[in-house]
């Protein structure tokens, strides 16, 4: 039962972690960037490999296919 509860809370924990990392590194809004722009930004600004992989994953999920339109890659 405890495992099920933990697995149910995992996405909430991940979202909170993503928001805190975005604030920590003053990340741009991913909806206004392409996936390549986000990858370049993370590689240039984030030195901690663990933080970089988490931040890149959650930002790319919200990245725009085309920042000039209202389409999002993660949807």
C-alpha cells in the first residue's frame, strides 16, 4: 500500500522539483522555446549533471514545436 501511495505522488514530486530547479537557474519559459533552444540553454547554464538532466527533461516536455504558434511538443 505504501508503494502505491509513493508511486502516486511521484509525478507531483517531479513537478515540484522541476519548478524549483527552474526558479533556481532562472530558466526561461519553455513554452516560448524550441527543444533545441532548451537543450542549448541547459548545456550552457546548468553545471550539475543531475539537475541538468531533470531540468532538460521537464522543460523539453513543455517546449513549443513552433514558438510562433500555440502548439506544444509534450501534447
